[in-house]
C-alpha cells in the first residue's frame, strides 16, 4: 500500500496492529509512529477506533512513568471518544485501563463502577457474568474478567483479606485454560501474572514463581516485554528471584534479563509523543499540500483551486501548525513520513 501511494481505510488496521506489536516488544518509538499513521488514515476515513486505542496506549505509558494525572486525562479522552463510536474490542481496552488507573489512584469504588455496567459486582459476594464451562470467551470479555481479578487483588492487598482471593484464583484458572485454547496470548499472560500476584498475597511463593515462569514460557517465542513491565514491582521482584535462583525452566536467561533491564531503564516519554499527535488535515488543506508537493507557487495553487491568494496562505499556515513545521520542505517531508502524501 505504501509503495502504491494509496492508503485505503483497511490500512488503519495494518498500522494499528503494527503499533500493537511494537508496543508489546517495548519498542515505543516505532509503536508511536504506527499508531499515529493509523489515526491519520482512520480520521480521514471517518472512524475513531485508532485514536481511542492510541489514547489507551498513551495512558498505559504514562502510568508506567508514574504520571497518574496525565494517564487519567488520556483515558478520559478515550472514554469521550468512545461515546461517539467504538467497537466492543476497543470498549474492553478502555474499561480495562480505566480500572487500572482508578486502582492506582486508590479509587476502588470508581473501579468497581466501571465494571458494574458489564455485569460484575464486588459488593458482598463476588459475582460475574455467568461463565459456563463450554462458553467461548471473546477478547473483550477476557479483558473485563481480568479487570475484575485486578479489583479482587487490590481488595485483598489493601484490606488484608487474602481469603477473598479464592474465587479469583478459580476464575483465573478457567480464564487461562480458555484464552490459551483460543490463542489469546496477551490476555492469558495478564491472567497468569495476576494469578501469580494472588498466590503471593496468599503466601504461596512457589505458586507465584511457577505462574511467572509459565508466563515467560508463553511470552518468549513472540518476545513480549511490556506486559511484564505494566504489572510493576511485584512481577519485577519475582523475576529477580528467578534470576537469583536460576529457575527459568526452558526460558533463556537472556530474555528474563532483558525484561528486568527494561524495568530499570528510563521509560520513553509518553508526554512528548502525546503532544506530537498530528491533527488531521482538512480535505482542502490536503489539496493545497499536494499542490505544494508538486512545486506550485501560492498564486498557481490559488488559480488551480479557484480560491484567493489569502485563502491559500491561511491553509498553508494551518498545515504548518498541524504538522509542527515552519516551511514547505519540512511540511512535505513530515507529510511523507506520516504517509499522507
């Protein structure tokens, strides 16, 4: 598609999936680039899914940086966009990150409310939407069930009531079996790491480490890194113990050391990238930009488009502002980097 110079709406999905892959690999710069391209194409096509998902990703990155205020702003932006248009998959991603942020802010009641509309309740006895033995779990469902587990874990940690984790571990067992059967590996990895932390709260250190090793075994072939880093200190400590005790199973030590190095390395700045998201150009601005790329002067552009010279100058000023450049050459270069030319 890039060689042809044509970016049909389906390219939004291609760029978006590439962004997800790079995010899981913790190659954040490349992830930003592909998500921004996805947004550009999807906005021109009239869809907002890419922008919603990118807001979720930025929220996760900001949370890893420890900037909860900025992280919350991004997820609020995603929620606002979701009110207009969002598929079930995107909705699951947004609610999942909402729960993470609320818990990080010690707002457990808000986290519970985020799931109430999906059929979950943490008041009194833990209750969830019925999960029959033969029920097929979708990816959005998996995200929501993991969010429920996350709330249970938080409650056990803060209220010092480890016995409340028993139904959570039973649910995690079923989730892991079903998500692995359906090859939803990222969701299975999250569930394994949540179950590991539950066992740690219960004082079962061996089960904790065994779950982390199982997650490593599943993650290593595809090089997942970020999903471990998102879980924070409890998983970092478990990985450090595995390194110290040399208990990797079939996992290569270098892979574990790479994950641990990512924990200790400076986090890529999500703030800078968030500010750099390109506001979509209007159809007329795109017309002007294409003619600029052909080398036409302002007077020639005005004649070609049947508009005044001042109108051309206004469009050029808007183009420079949106692309964050200050001259024609840089505008064309940036547009080509974003694949809108």
